[in-house]
C-alpha cells in the first residue's frame, strides 16, 4: 500500500492564523486531491488510502499533462482506497475550524465527502479566490494567500463571529486526540463551554462539517493509524480513550472498512479509480 503526501508541510504563517491550520507543498501522488500518502515517483499503480479527515482543504494542483485545477475538498468521514495517479505539483491549504463560510461562502457541512471546483461555489469570494490562485504554483500560491486572506477574512471578526469561533476552537481542541490527551465527553464539554449540546452540534456542522462525536471518533482513528506500529493494541486503545481493544477495533473497522490487523498487513478493500470531482 502506498499513500500520497505532499513533499513539505508548512505551519500556517502568523498572518493566516487562526483561519489556516497548515499548508502542504510539493509534487504528489493522488487522484482528485493529491494528499494523504507517501510519495515515490508516481509510477506505482499500487493502492493508496485516503483516511478520514475532518479538515476542509483548498487544493491547487497541476497533473502530469499540465492540466490545472483549483479545488475544494470537504471532510471525509470514512476511508477510501484508490489506484495511484501522478501529479506534477500540488498545494493544499487546510482550513481552520470556522473558515469555510467566511472564505468559501458555504457551511462546512455542505462540503462533506465532496470535491468541487473552487470557482463553482456560489459565493463571489470563492470565485475571486479561484481566479487569483488558478495560475500559481508552490510558494507563489502561498504568497498570494498571505496577501489576500487576512483582509478578506477580517470582516468575520466582529464580536459575534469571534465569539462563535472561540467556542468552536476550544471545543475542537478539547475533542482532539493527542499525546497524553483523550477527547472530552460531549455533554461535559458543552456544560463547560456554557452552551447546549444542540448549539455545539450546530457550531460543528457550520464550522467543521461533522458532529462533535464524529469529529472525536475520526481523531481517535487517525491517532491509531499514527501510532499502531510503535504501540501495542491494548495500550493504544487505553491511551486513545476507547473502552477496550474491541471498542477500538469496531470503530476502526467502521471508519476504515477493515479491522486494524487487516489494514496494517495490507489486506485492504478493492482499490477504485480516483474521481476528479464529486463524492470521495
């Protein structure tokens, strides 16, 4: 199994925080977006995996034939398995929680499982951004983003908008899985943030695209993917916040399509050709 990744991952420049979580630049293997795996020279036709991902991304890519696309890739709730395709270059911008609406003109929930052309989104801001990025590659695209995004997103920084973003980002942090940190319980988190569970679900639908529970679930499975080769199953289940190893296995199977042992030994679902646009 091969995975497709950009060659360099950059921290978001200070001017783009907190709207941008990170930027990936480089030549990459991958069909519609180029971005979850490991590289190579692009000649391999082995399967690669797009793992579940809560981020919405703006992607500027050039394929091996010189065709250019500026795309929006929505959150993925389950893994998909594909045959490889070579891209000449790819820039991916991971949008931070709450950025989709002010930048793209649509709620994140409207983008879940979708790949669409940036210029096809209904908002004038999305079409303008597509025109600005269409002919840029690599560092040039990043530089242009640094020029235009702060001013374009500043209008969302009124008191109400800032307050919603602050609550959302505090919730995202509390529900994330990391070293020594397991996700909070949604009910307890809502009480701590002084919002109802319904309000929290609405904030996540608008700003992230998935429910708080599914956000935490994806984070746990991604943590398993990142640490399974260095940590025993039982220890990994406990440190990631699962009730036990069988709970981890069931969750992993639901999101990845196969249980952990099958995934890590290469027994994967049949790989499908990538689609440039549509559902992923």
